[in-house]
C-alpha cells in the first residue's frame, strides 16, 4: 500500500470512529426528545423492560385525599387497603393556567409538587393530565358548559386570535413542570398527557369542535413549545383518546405523529370482562400492542374504573382478566383508575378503609402481573 493511501485510510478510520462516537452519544435515547434528561431516558427504558412481564397500577390524586380524609401526611386509600402506595400517581393541572393556587379539584399546586417529588423519591411513576380552561371562552374543558366551544382549537393554534393566551397557559405549565425538582436539582421525569379523550365530543378539543388537522397542530405545537422554547426535557408524551377503536386507522385519525408521542394509550370506564365493553378494551390494547411494537413505543391504559365499585369483585373478576387476557394486553405498562372524591356520589375507584371490596383489591394487588410501589424492584430512574 502506498504511503498516501495509508494516510488516507488512517484519516478514514478516524472519521469513522468520530461518526460512530457521535451517533452513539446517547445510544439509549429512544424517547421523542433528543435532549431528554438521563433520568427520563432511563425511565423510558425501564418501562420498556418492566412492561414485558408486569403492569403497574396507578391511582389519581392518591396521596392527596381519599374517602374520609384529606391531606394527612403519608395517607393513601391504596395503602390503607393493600399495604402499598400505587406504583403510578396521576395528577391534574386544570386551573394552573389561570394562575389559581389550587386545581379544579381543590388540590393546592404546592402540595401537588411536594407529593410528586415524594412519589418520585419512593420510586413511583408520575403522570399528569390537563383539563385546561378554554383560552377562548375562559370556561372549563367541558364542551357543554360553554358557548364558544367550536372555536377554541382554531383560535389557539399558531395564527389564531387567542394563540398568545394559549402560550401564557403553556408557560404556567412549563413553570410548574420545571419546578418539580429534588433538592439535588434533578427534575422529576413525568408523563404528560394533555388533550385526552379527544375522540369524544365532551371537551373543547374533542371531535366535532375542531378538525383532525387543527387538533394535531395543537398537540404538536404544545410539545414543541415545551421542549424548544421552555427547555422541558423531563417529559414523556402520552396520546390518550377515549377507547372504542378497533383498528390502527381509527386510532391514528387524530394522532399527532411518532415524533411527538412516547406512549400510546386510551381511556375507557366501566369495563366488564363478560361484556362487549371488556372485549372492546382487549381489542384496543391489541391494536396498541401492534402499533407500539412497530414504533418502539410504550402503551398504557391511561384511565379506567368502575364508578363507586358497584360491580362485585371488579378488580379480580373484571379488570384483571381484561389486562391479563393475552400477551398483548399484558404488555400495557400501566393501568390507572381515577380519583376517590367523597364530594360526588359514587365517584371513587379504589376501595377505602372498611369497604367491602377491599379484600378483592388486595387480591388484585397480590397477582404476579400487577405492580404496586412496594413491588418495584427495578429503579425506574437510575
Ligand atoms: C373528572 C371528575 C371531575 C374532575 C376531573 C378532573 O373525571 O373527576 O370531578 O374535575 O375529572 O380531575
């Protein structure tokens, strides 16, 4: 080999090695955020690993209040009835965008922040939803409570008359997310799940109140703004329409795109293993399993529950057989039930102290597939 070609080969080897190093600079980052924090990347990978054999159980507002108590240090209806906190904590931001000190369900944001950080430190997973007040009408998320419902999404996407109001709302969300810091400065990774249940017509971002393109634009803008303008790099993004879909095409109708979503999910209440609702939930999970496998995403059952637990043994006779139906359903990362609110009739979703279904709930907790916080042996973040 001539001297010049040896030199040339050496240069090529260096160049190749350089490129390899560059493309491997974060070989594990499979999230949609190229600048995701290391804890967030680890979380994504841990959840991928964990969901091969387990499903985490979650409860909305769990350590904040329950039936017969509110804001008592260390308390949780899940813990009272099963011995453990849930593995997943759901929280809700509605009202934050207005500058309110409490959310629409009266949870003070300062307390929420404290409980989120505590849950993270214990090893739990945090998911955050947002029933945003309409930046156009100022009224709540529910479409039937306002007059200007049809115009909200159109008015708040780029170029719309109320785009600036939406940005002010998003800034409040970003401020809150960026305040979720441990004393050593680590930002607590969260699943952010805005604009949910959008295939129904009950929220101002739902079908019938905006076009599919407007919805997608809004979701994409939201993610881009949080990441690029506000430097939020500790979030995984979840798309969670209401259930009822049976094919990939249906699910993708308003899907913001693979570059925007880390977790494919859906919400569906009152499911029964012996009824069409249960079969429907199973079909939806199977659709998500196939899509998630093709796209290297996680998939989850982001909201469910049996209102007031009127169905005998709902946890072991209905929820469990549905999520344990086959390999695809078992692959859901987590299932979350909604909040225990004693101010509304039959608005609780886990048994509380002395409730007749507490024993059934405990049995559910003890099933090998299901993980509560105490069952987590893998550190999700480190
Ligand atoms: C709903 C109910 C409401 C609540 C809202 C947001 O499903 O629980 O009472 O305001 O979720 O958390």
